[in-house]
C-alpha cells in the first residue's frame, strides 16, 4: 500500500514563512485528449498548497508537475526544497518510478544533510522494490532495491524507515535466493549438475538466512549423488539435518541416502 505524506511532514521547520511576491503558476488540465496549460496568479506558498491539494485528491501526476513548478519558478525559496521531495513522492504515487527516482536523487544531491533525506532514500528504495519481477525475469531492480535499503540501514539506523528497510532486505534476499534456486533446478533437470551445484552453493553461502536454504542443501545432496560424489552428498545432508531437522527436505535427503546405501 502506498503512503501519502502530509503537508506537515514536508513543511517541518517552515514556520509561518510566506512569500509576498505574486508568481505566475502553471496547472495542468486535460481537454480533447491533449494537455493544456492554464495560468493562475498565486503567491508561492499558495502554489505549493494547490499542488498539495492535487495530491490529496489523488491527482498524482498533476501534483508532481505542480510541485515541479514551485521549484522552477522560485528555486531559492524554502518551498522549492520541499517541493522537490513532494514531486518525487507524487511521481511515486502515480507509479512513475523512473521520474520519482530521478527527483528523489536530485533532492539528495542538492540537500544531502536535509532532515528529510532519510525519506528521500526510502522513496528510491521503494521505487526499485515495487518493480521487482518474478524470479524468472532479470533481477536488476531486486539488486538495486537491496542496495538502497542497505544504505538506509547504514546511514540512518535509528530512523523510522530503518525497521521497514530491514524487513524488506530479508524479503529481497529471499527473492534473489529464489532466482538462484530456479536456475539451479533448470541446470539439474538438464543434467548439468556442476552448474546446478554452483547455484545451490550460492544460496547456501550468500543467502543462508533465507527460506530457500533447506531445499538448496537437499538439491546439493541430489546433485552430488547423481555425480557419484557420495562424500559431498553426505556432507550436505548432514548440514541439512543439523540446521533444519524438522523440514521435509531433511526427510527427503535422508531417504535418498538410505536408498543409495541399499
């Protein structure tokens, strides 16, 4: 479920700041299937509030463009700084993840020490995370999400976003392990046992805290037995029995070794 930021969260520290200068603000309206520009004379703070109203109404793309106009027309104001991040948030809510990432990363490059920097990094991580494909497809977004969440935990370990980042790190690792398992099973089915063993060892070595580890150990037992490397098969089965004694995978490996002995 996507989250919406309140005006208060992004305007922390703004106080009663108000720009008296009247600016020409842009708003996006649709007519006859095309996008047109309508103009309104508004103070910059009112322009920001109008953009926030679009966000509150669920007009996410309009709010993103409107927040961009706050910065574009008054780039050195306090409002511009906050509008940059709100634009990133609006693009995220509109599922325009690429634009959201670009806006959030631009905010971070300009204001790395800002109090809202943790949220900007979290937004980047969410954009990658929500584009994660199933294990049969390329996992670039998964790896990018993992890196982004790890940055949050490393840079802001006590922030409100770190706890959720830790949860999503585990889910992301599980997804990457699932990809290794899928490739390993493919190689094993094709009789490419050494290639399969390499993938299963990746799971055991790099993703050992994930839910896929018991199966990886069992598949190692299967693959080693298929190659006639009984000692390594027994080692894998032993690790499985010691660490996951109550799983079906342990039962399967024990039965397989018994059959081989007979």
